[in-house]
């Protein structure tokens, strides 16, 4: 089943906090949520995506808490 996420930046343009809400079952639900976020103070680059990018923080819609998501460790291939 395809899931949709609302991605957006908050804060300065040089060092924004990258956030994500979701998942949403339909594009319509995600777009409704996106419209609510897009008008917020300091919100830039608000869009809908279909995957969870591990470098973002996932915002739980049921509460104000945020959980950091960590990118997979990079394996060094240097000899």
C-alpha cells in the first residue's frame, strides 16, 4: 500500500529544520494536511512525497513530539 508524507522546512533558509508528517493513506488527506502547514510561520518548501527519508524528523500528528530518524551508517570502502 502506498503511503504519502508531507515534507517541509521550518526556520532559516540556510539551516532549516527538515520535518515530515504522515503517513497518510491518500493524496487528498496529505494535501489537506499540507495546506494547513504551508501557511505556517517560517515554513518553506512544503511538498508531498511517497517515501520516508531517514534524514528527516518524523512529526507525530497525534502529539507535538518529534522523533529523530538516523540515516544508515555509511560503510567505508577505502583501502
